[in-house]
C-alpha cells in the first residue's frame, strides 16, 4: 500500500486501545492496522500548512513568515496567560482570537512521564491527553476563557511540573499516581479568580495506547537528516510512532513535511 501527502498530527479516536489515523488530502491510514508491518517513510518536500509553499518549516508546521503572521500561531497559543480577547484586545486577528479564547477551557493534570499541569479547550478533551501520551489524567478547573486557564496554569507551575519527559513516556518508565489527591493538594494555589470553577467530583481518565513493544532506549528520526527510513512498527503513543529498532518518529513534530509512505 502506498500513501502520499503532507504530515499533520494524527487524528485519534478513544478506545481500548486508542485508534490513530493519518489523514491526507484524498486518503487516510488507520495506523493501528500497520502494527507489526514494515513502514517506509520518504521525505519529498516541505509544504507549509498555511501557505502551502515548499519552504523550510519553522515551527508548528508553518514556514517562518506564516508563523509570525497568522493568528493561529500567536504567542497566546503556547502561553495562554497572554490571551487578551476577553478584554477586546487584538493580537493578530480579534475575531479569530475571540472564537478560540472565549470558550470553555480545562486546566488538567496528566501523567505521561511524571505529573504535569496543562491547559486545553474543553472540546479537546481527551484528545490533548492522548497527544501527550498520558496514561492517566484528571480535570482541575473548567473556566470560561483561555486567559483564566492560563493564569491558573502559571500559578500551579510553581508547585508541579508543566513538561513531559518524552523519553520516559516512550520507554513507559511511568508510575501511577493518585491524581484526585494531587488535585486536592493543589486547590489552595488556584488564583482567586478561578477558585469558583474548581472541579471536585470527576474521577481520573485512563488511556490505553496501541504498543506491542516499548523501546529500551529511544533514538529519534529526523527527516531532514534522514530523508528515507524503513522499520517494523511496534507501537503508537502520544504523537510518536515506535519502531522495532528503538527508532521513534514524532509525527506532530514533522507537520508540514510532505512524505511518501509505503506499507508492506
């Protein structure tokens, strides 16, 4: 089977295990069905997810000029506390920013390599947790806009991490934690403006990833340095493909790369 197209983050569907899909312009691949098969990846060119031009990808699947111009790559995406749509202040495009920022957001705890705090739009639960490779997660607060979620995350970061150790996550060097207890412990640090939105009656979500074999030590595939790769697929976790020879490939980190895929 042959596929061709620009890489975007894999789409997911909750299940036991989670189902993963690579979606191209006129085709898609259920990646779970490729487990234990040989997957060949050929890097053909770049294709910016915004302008579509063959320019080097700078960040988040965009070329450099698009990254610094388009509203969907504003600083408030990575740093929600910088959101200003609730004040009617524009960053790059106020209509777009209102649409994204002025909707329910969740501050959560997720355990993928260690417990971390994070922010996502309510519509992105549990997708965000899946993308991070979290095997368990819990919601802490549900607030009406991105700014409140951002300042809550900033306050909690003083008491718990906000980064995932992707190597630990991919080697499955993880331990279960009592996230309900952690949520109770962290409640006191939630800013006054967000205290009324604290959630205390929902339990943990547990996620099962389609992995047949975890790597002992990971080596990362970079298509710019290694434009052709072939290996037996042994697992999918977060947005990573895991191969039999301990190679891992970050699909989301390679957005904007136009590739050919062969399955045999």
